[in-house]
């Protein structure tokens, strides 16, 4: 869990430092945790249920969460760049291995 905390902290740094940016980063990181946890499938409605049940985000309404998930404000370009830089040696035997 310590390495997961370290990785998520780095991703959190890519969001704006405004109040909305802090809220988005929290929701984003908890959504990633909800996807990783073997609690339910990763459909958006189930992710919202996990955020409410396991992480205590009772104030998130359906419409607001779905708007967040479709938001152009999530800094995907910076997140992907940061993720690739976090991989120390992405090649194995001269080949790039990608796992989904």
C-alpha cells in the first residue's frame, strides 16, 4: 500500500491547486482506487456506489459525478506523461509490454 500511496500522490500533483482542482484530484484518485479494488465492476454507476459506500463521499450526486467523469478539466495529457515517467524501465528485452 505504501507504493500505491506514493504513486497516487504523484498523480494528485498534476491537478490544479484551486478548490475545484483539489476536489477533482480527490475524486479522481478515489475512482482509481475503486477500479483497483475487487469490490465491483468498473462501470460508472458501480464506481459511484463504491465512492459513497467505502470512501464516504455521500455528497456526490449522480449528475455531478457523471459530469466529473466526462469533464475536459481532467488533465489527461499531464497524467499520461507523468505515468510514463513513473515507469523506471518500460522495456523488457527491447520490447514495450503494455498490460490492460
